[in-house]
């Protein structure tokens, strides 16, 4: 008897239970998170265990040297909060330093682009203040997979292949790790990173040596990371190594042990926007999360209820709203600790009523930021002659999955809700295996998030020591009718806050469950400047999955969109989880056949 899928927009059931749910971009991490819940941990414990596991099994997408924003709801505190694991620029990262090197952009690879690594301290903060289990409990799964191995997915192998020559010629420490025995590994090989396992074992050993409470052990681990052997090895590597980067020249790093010792992750209030029954929370304007909220503010004026997710109006209105919101990102966003970001104005009815008038039946081919007195900076839109650069032989390019199969780097994401109603969403990224060389004593490489700064003193996202870069990382949390309801997110660089609103709007207006909303034909615009080297734009270009109905594609072209057709299942890596009363639901993206949700 053959199975007939009654819904052409979905591939899997939405997971449902009452005990807890976990959704991540890798099935092993999902299993680790679920196992942590089963052992009595809460959502935050499961999140930390999941995060460390993702560093091991998806090293082309995130690593210990990277960064992470976390958004959560803790039932004890009764409010949404953000943990900022986005490390700032080092003290030596000045515009003058880079311009003296003859640069007009921060390189996308090598040792000039690392910010202070933020992931470890952010996870320790969440474990200490929101979690319940020991440091050992959350590190042991990652240590196990790093020491005993995990099966390589195709995209890890494909990523290594793109930078194989770079590794062999210029980055021998990376070749020693990712070209075992001098050979390119194969998909399905059981791959180990014993040096990384040793690094985490040593952190555990040193942190536990003093005894005391779980909190005391966690605090010692933070010091081991920021002031102990981790910081020492990072400092030594950046001072002594000249590393080839995308400029075609070798440079020393600017990150120091002193930088590591002066920074810690912190908790801050999220930004929110009320959209019908929902209050949507995002990280502040040091991320691009405000872009999703601005799109909602613009779209509030359109009749989306009951529409098909492939209706030309549905697609066109969302795309045009995204162009306006991303133009404002370019003009206004930056670290609010250093620059004035007019959040209230950007989300106000008056501002968006005026901006909405720019959305017509024709696709815009211009980059049109708004005008707000006393705020904003020059918008620089470099026009790309062809498709945005994928990760190439230099290891640089836009690390997104804008087109699966073209670009081999990215990010990871997880969403977890436990039986008590605690919920957490996080989008760890950076420290990609292709971004900078492996530090041989540690088994991981540094991130390259500083490439998102501008070398223009007048720009809100200008490079300055101590500033956070304007990150693309953007987890989401929503309340419904005043109750914590949903967490969701996606890897994908600049595309994250295109796919994230798409899921939400399909779920809210098209009456789709989470899995249906993830699976529906998707798209992304390349109209605005990319956040990653070489920061180009492709005005009017709209990339849609080939599953989009031909009538819709024809109509979008008629309206002036420069439509490019991607593969049938090529847009995004969304995962999501929700809570209604006792019910816990979760869903994960089938694209790439890697993300899974679990629950009971």
C-alpha cells in the first residue's frame, strides 16, 4: 500500500509530547540534548550539552573560538532574557592598524578578523545561573565524540575540499587535523579530534581540582578559559604566527591573552515587537535581529491572514519589506553601548507607516534606508557582477547556505523546551574550520566575526576596540497571548532574518504547523549588501526554490524581481519548538537531511 502525503508542503510530522522537545541542526546534538533532559537536566543544561556537541560534529559551522547569542525564558524569573556571547573587538583592532596594512575591509579569514571568543563563557554563564547539572555532565558528550569519533557528513568533507590546497600550502596545523594521514577524508568516515578532547578534559581537570560547589567549578572553568592555558595558547599563536588570509598576504593576529582576561558574557534585555497576539523577542542591534521586527512592523499593514504561502502577494510583500528593513540595518545598526541606535523610532507605527508607502506592486531595485535625525551612517553597496561568493580556495566568502551546495560554511541552531516550560534558542557560529588555522595545542581555530565591522569612523558599525560587531546571528522567542510560546531560528548569515520571518508568518497567517511552515517553498533576497567579505549586493535578485509554483515565479518576474531558481530543497536550515499548556511541539528542516527534532 503506497503512502500519499495529504499536504504537499510537508515532509515529516510535527513532533509532539509533554515531557520536553529538542530541535537542532544535527541529529547527534538533538540526541545529546534529549538525553540531558531524560537524566533530569532542564532546558538550559540540555542547551549547553547540545552546544558543545555541535562544536564537535559540525566544525565547519561553529567552534569554540566563535560566538553565540542566546535568548531564553526561565520560568523562575518569568521573563525573556538574552545572554550575549558575542565577544568584542580586541584592543589592537583599530581602523588605523588595518588601514596601515593597506586594507579597506577586514579580511574574511586568518588572524586579523577574530574577536574575543564568546561561546565558552556564555555557556558557562547559562549553566551557572540557569542550569542545574555539573560542568562534567555537559562536557562529557562532546569529549566522547571528539575522542571516539562521529560520522562525517557530506558538507564537512566538501568544505575541507574547498580549502585543501590552502591547508597544504599555508595552514599546516589545519592540514594535520582535517587531512588525516595527508588525505582528504570521505563522507561517512569516523572522524576524531583528540586534541580538542584533551583541551576540554584539561579544563575539567583544572576546574574540578579545587572542589566546592558546581558554581565554584564553573567559575574556575571560566578562569581557565580566559586567564589560563586557553588564553595563553591563543596569545602565543597570534603573536608568533604569520597567517595567509584572503588578501593574499600573511598577517599576525591582534587578539591577546589580555583581551581574553578583560571580557565576560553578560545578560541583557531583549528587544521586542507586538504583532497581533504575539510579542516577538530578539537580541539588540549588535545583532541583525531588529530586521525581523522591522519586517513585522511593515507587514502589519498588509492582509496576510488566510493567504497561501506561495501566493505572489505573500512573497512580494515580505521581500519588499525585507529590503527596507535590511537597508535600515546598513544605516543604523551597531553596538548600542557605543552608538545611538534609534530602536523606538525604527519600530514605531509612524516611521513604518511612511516606509510602507515605498512598497508598491513593482520590485524595488534601490537600497533605500530611512532618515532619522541624529542617527545613521553612510550605506556602502558594492554591486556584485555574479552570484555572491561561496567559500572558495581562500576559505573566505559568505558563510551561509543561501544556496545549498554552493556555499559550504554556515552556522548551527538549537531550540529546547523542557517539561517545566523553560525554553532556550541559540545560534552559535564562528570558529569555522575554514576560517583560520587550527591552534595546534588546542584543536580549534579562532572566529572571523570582525569582518563585519566597517573601516569608517562615521559608521554605526565602525571597528573600535571593545565594540561588538553587528552580527548576523539571531535566535528568536515569542509569547502568545502573554504566555511563552515559541523559540526558533536558522543558520544562514544574512538570510537568517529572511527565513525566520517566513516561518513565523506562515505559522501565524497560513495556519501551518511548525513543520509545514519550515517545509513550505522558501526564498531569499540578495538585494542588500552582504555582511561577509567581500560585502557585495545584487539589487533586485530573488532566489526561490524550484518548488515555487510556476505561476508565482512568472508573476514575481512581471513585478520586476530578478528571479533565480534554486534547487527544490535549498533554502534555510530552520528548526523550531513551541509550548501550549502541557503540549510541547518541535520541528526541524529536512533540507540537507541533517537537522532533526525529538521529544516525548
